[in-house]
C-alpha cells in the first residue's frame, strides 16, 4: 500500500526534507502543522516494499519512530530500504517521548505554538544521518557469545523447552518463539512485556538488534514439541512421568 500523503509529494519542492513516520495519525498531525510528512500504513510488524518507498527518491528523509521496540525496529528497517533511494536519511529522536509516543504526541504538534514548532523544525533538520551500519555494542557481543552458531530456542513460560543447533555458518543470534495452545495469546501483543523490559534496560541494543515478525509457527512447533499421547483411563500418558505421594 502507498505511503500516507504520498500523493502530495509531487506538489512539494524537489529534494525537500520529508519526515517519515509510522501510521496516518502522526503523518497528518505533522502535515497540519506545516511539516511535510508521510506515513507507513503496513503496521509495525511489517515493512513497506522498496517500490513503495521509491516515491521518496531524491528527497532528504527524516525518520521519526514510535517510541516502542516494535516501532523502532520498523523504522530501522525502513531506513535500510531507503539506502540508494533517498538523498539522505536522518534519524530524529524525541528524548522526552512517552512510552509508545509518536509525532502526534509531541507538545509542539499538540499545542501548535509557533515558537515550539520552529524549534521542532530545527531539531528535525539537524537530526543526525543514519549510519550505514549501527555501531556494534559490547553488551550485544556478550549476549551473542553464549549462543551456538545457527541455533533455535523455543521458550514457554520463561523456560527453554527445546534447543537445537545446526553446524551452519551464521552469525550467532537468539531466536525466540512463543509456544501455547491455539487462541491462547500466541500473538504479537504477547511480546510487549519482554520488549518493554529490554527497551527500558538497554534501548540502543533493542533499537538496533531486535528483528521480529509473526507466523503461525505450526510447522515449527510440530517439529520440536513432545509427542502427543492419548491419556489412559487414569489420565496418564505413555512415557510421561508419574507423580507419587511419598509422604512426609
């Protein structure tokens, strides 16, 4: 789907600065206050196709992410896709942003004060350019060093239920999957508590290193879960541990 406000770009000055945000609401809030802005419409868990971003060709793009792990990861993926399209890509960070806050929540945008809007416009203009490769963090290296090359962990209730690794040459990373019964919370919002903790404890690592997405996972789970047995009349499954009352 095209970027929100993308139909306006042809009427804007050639090569002008354009703010890229996530969603229609912040894009429209910025535009109403006189700041040229477009918004992705695919949701934080997805990424617009490169040809959707081609409309920004030749412009200087200023990325303004929602202040949560999903929003940060979404905008980072967008900035990588903009390489070779945009004249320059900058990253604006609103340091006082509330949790999950976006451009529409900024006091200058909400209040419309002229001086505050001027100050915001200057801050957007002076935002640093996005580096080609985010700096590698020591903490990241420590976290990754404990993982075998090419590994998979399936986590349920905070416990690693199964772990398998393959002798493939790959960067060591941590992969995590949510395991549970159908219709019992295996969805994107289940990640929020984990992402919130990581975002609060190590924002740079969370921003640069977490990649996420959703899939049904049924094929994956079927490969690593325990064999399902039909219980007998006493409720015991073949091969399952039996618990006995050993007294005191």
